[in-house]
């Protein structure tokens, strides 16, 4: 192997024989099956934007004591997870560019070790990002439906235990994945985890969406200050819809890719789908760019702190 490849372990199925794989490739040589070329500069640009955004979020939360609460700690951890995606992407892209232009020459064995380390970082960030997205959804659910008991339910100690458990689980699971990546059971666990998080967020956000619509109908029937409250309820409902939409669009293709690796590694359609793997990685990186806009920058307190950071008024 002469160059790094993002998540090379998942780029193509390993459970298809060489003969079958070559036959399938020969039979799927149409233009759309050639995949989509994603320039390294795009990976680099998105990685830099995501890194800067999430660094600002982490710095703002650490700086402002008013943001030292479980909800913002979870958002901070999500930002760190997204930073892992950005950093691993930036390191890998920089090495690829240097190697392509002959500036850097590395032995193949060293490249393989670097691939493993970067793949481990990406896998760890995937698991932790999904976990913290789910935790944020649960936290918001408790905030809405158990507002009076929120501080007794979501204590700082429980928040710390939750965060530590997620980081530990993501590290262990990524190590297991890199070690046993050829086992379909590992992929099935990863797919099952994604489906669990998708269903969890879907159920919680639909419940919150229903509550927002109920409040909207209630305010409209009372005909008291309908414009203000209606806009507030609609804003909340739209936000929840955006959250689910972004989550599914950014993560869905990647996990559908994993499903196809397990179910139809030699099917012509599946082989064509595999060739678009770089596009799926771009969507995950885009999710790292969008997450701060959805979860962090909507907070007025956080935006104020960010302005102070940008203007260097410490």
C-alpha cells in the first residue's frame, strides 16, 4: 500500500473472494459505478472548518462558568468527538498530499500502522459522536418533560459518569473493531448501535415534536398572543425536524454501506455503491461542521462568549 486511504478497512468488502470481486468489478464498469472523485483539498478544507468551529465551542464552554452544566458538558464532548473526526481527517489528508507530491516517503509497513491508528481514531469518534447525540436527545427530553426534577435527575456526578463511560466504551469498541474487523459480527454490532440511536432519537424527538404541536394548538385556541407563541412552537418543531434530518442524511449512507458489505458483497449494485465511500465520509465530516450550528451556536450565552473569544476580550 503506497498511500493512506480513509477507513480502508470498510472501503471494500473483505468477505468476497478475489475471483468473485474481479468478476463483479468487470461487470460493473459503467460510468456511475466508477465512483465519485473527492479532491483531497475538499477533505482538508472541511476538516479545517470543523476543527475551528468545534475548538471555539470547547473554548467557550470552558471559559464561561455559566455554561458549566451537564447539557453544555455533553455539547462539549460532542464537539471533541467531532474534532477527532477533523484531526484524523486533516492528518490523513496532509500525509496523502505530501506522499502524492513526493515530499514525504514512508515505508509501507509504517503506512499500515498509521492507517490503523487513524482508523481507530475515526471509529472512536463515530461511536462517541453517536453516543453523545443520543445523550443530548435524552437530556433535552428530561429538560422538557421533567423540568422540575431535572437537576435531581441529571446531576453533575451522573453527567461525569456518563461522559467517562462513553469515552471508555468508544475507545474499547474502536480497538476491538480494528482487531477483528473481518468478522461480520463486529459490523452488525456497529449497525445495530446506529439503528438503536436512530430509533431512540426518533422516538424522543417525535414526542417533543408532538408536545410542541399540542402547545401550538392550545395557544391558538386560547387566542392569546398567538403570533409570539406560535412562532416559538413552530421554531422548536422545525429545529427537531432539522436535527433528525441532518442526522439521517449525514450518517445514513455510511451505515447503509456497512449493511451492504454484510448482506451483498458481490452484488453489482452493491459494488457500485461501495465506490462512493469517499462521499459518505464527506457527509460525516459535514456533520461535524453542522453540529456546532445546531447544538451550540443557537445558545445566546454561548454566542456571546464566542464573540468575546473571537475579539480576544478575555
